[in-house]
C-alpha cells in the first residue's frame, strides 16, 4: 500500500499487476500496516507506524520505481494490466460486443481483446499505451518482461 506521498507510484504498481491500496487517511493506514507493506516518503509515519514500512528516498520517479521493485523483490511477479489503475480490482476479459459504444469507434474497430474492471467499469485494451508501458518498464526500470 502507499500513502498520499506515493500515489503515482501506487498507480504504476497497480498497472504492473500488484494489489496496491492507496491511502490518504492516516487512521486507515494505522489499521492496515500489520497486513501490508506501506511505501511512503513520510519519515514521521515511519516512526509512528510500526510494521512493514519502506521509506522511499527522494529521487526521480523512475529511479524510485526501480528502487521499489528491487527492494520488494517484485521482478518475477509483474503481470501488466491485470488490475484496475483506478480502484485496484482485478480486471476481467470481456467480449468485444460488451464495450461497443463505450470505447472510441476506431478502438472498437481495430482491437479484438478488451478487459473491464467489475467495480468501476474502466475498460482496458492493448493499444499504444500498453506498448509504451512495456517499453518504460524495460528501459526506465531495467526489467525484461
């Protein structure tokens, strides 16, 4: 899980397939640190909350993502686009007909495979963003997935 200091990192962890809760409320954090690893830049939280905490040093985003992946040994567990980046739920494969009128027309015409979040309804497909994501994981984090 991540706190408000690492929201972007949390969204990218979700895109990489990791169950990542994003907490803004400190009370929610307190009740969950015994079950999950907290990634934070907040040194006060590190002292206040006992448990599994990774203090993320100040560094550029991609170096920070590399730090997180290596620190938590996540390299072998990356499953891109299997979780919703908005709400963290696992996405499910849906028939093409179910997304008709819900995605841009040209996307519907050229894509055959779609996934949807069962909670928030966000729709995903393997467009250029997917290829860009894989490229970034390889070149900026240094992972071959």
